[in-house]
C-alpha cells in the first residue's frame, strides 16, 4: 500500500480509502466485517463513513440511519483495530424528525458527535467532516463547536465535503482569525465524468493545504465497464446515462482494452495521477471487489494516455478564471 500526507497535516493515510456507505444497506454485517478485515490486511487505513449511512433499513420506515457506523463499531469492539485506522465520519444530514436534528448548528454538532462516538464504540473521531455546507449557520458558531470537540479530544481533525471553493476560503479565513487550524480535507464528487471541481475546489484545496478525497470515483459505475455490464443486464438503472454517454464510453472502453486494463482501474489510476488527490474513496460491496480494486495502484498512465482521456472526457478547461476568461 502507498501512503500520503493529508494535505498540510502530519497525518498519513492510505492512497485508497475504504468507503462504507454500502454497509448495512447493500452489504450485510458479516460481509462488511470481511471487507474491513481485508482492507486492514492490505494496508488500507483510511475508513470513511457518515452518521447517515446505512438507512433507512426498510421501505416503510423513515428512520434507521447510523447503521453503517454501528457495524463499524461492532467491528472495532473486537479489539486490536482502532489504533491502526484513521476513522472518518460526517455530520449534517437529518438524523431524526426534529428541526435541530440536522445541519451544522452547535446544538446538532454536539449531539451528532456524541451519537457517532456511541455507535462507533470509540472515544474519538480522527476526521470529522461536515457533509455539506450550511450557509444559514455562521462560521463563528460552527468553529466554536468544532474547537470544543477538539479541546475535549473527541475530534482530531475537521474536514468538509461537497463544499464550493469559496466555502473553503471563507471557512479557512474564519478559522485563521480564531487561531484554529480549520479544515484539513475536502471530500468531493470527482471522476472522469464529473470534473467541475477542477475550476475552483481543487485550486482552493491546493492553496489552503487541504487533502482531497474524491467520492464516486467510478461515476456510479459508468466508468467500471458500463457497456459490457449493460449487455449483461447488470446496470439497467443506468440505461439513460449510458445512452447519453455511449460515444464517450465506447471510446473509453476501447482505450482501456488497448492498455490491457480494466476500465475501473484506469478511472482510479487517473485520479491517483493527480497530485492534488490524497485518496479516492472506494465503495466495495464484496471483499473481492476490494482486492481487485487494489490493482489501480500499479497502473501507470503515460502522457499520451492522459491526453486521450482528456479528449474523451473533457474537463472545464483548467482553473478559474483562466478556463473561461481568456
């Protein structure tokens, strides 16, 4: 396994992160345990979850969130694991029906953190990420709540997810004024089919020294050999997207065949090639998917291949404002 520093921090994480959104909803507990055991065995130490992952568990109920955290907590309770992983979770999403059971008020941050600690069966969260921006709550309130959690030893680092570039800039400006470290990382939608963050978010991460965790690195399966899977009837829910992108997918999968690599590995390798990327977040449903995905670390992409990928999947043209101004 390869490792990288998390942005400007002294913390190192594995170059592939284990995403656990499927735990409890798609993947049962026994299989989730197998995946986590194998991930740790293979040197993956960054485990990413969220308080909202894993529910609702039944179509006739609206509650049931927190299941993924509970599964991780029971895995950690077996002992000998907690000190070997960098545990990341998130706060923001609705966790109950009350008006204060969501977003980033100090009230909700405190309660949500305590609930996550209980479900995860640990006394601290290594990376506590704001799942979305809350423009209604002032940064003075958010940072005061986060500072208290850090002072109490319940949180070590604070991260963001789905932030705009100017949200990152605002957050860091307010944190600096409080003599607080602020954000250590950003987790964003980023893959060959979704490159918008190259305009503003990646430049902001680079400027402020944030690590970057791309989520949905395979574009919800579109970059994992979608055409072949569609033939086999395994991606029927993506039929509209596949037809819309068919010319690009055909060119992409043909290029992957030329390279002798699986489309999923090429997509992950493309992300890993970007020096701004700390670790893509994998979301395996089985242990086999996890082990097969490790091959992406060994895939080397030439400058010619990177250029062809840019031609197939054009980005926004670079960083703002040069990308559109002149």
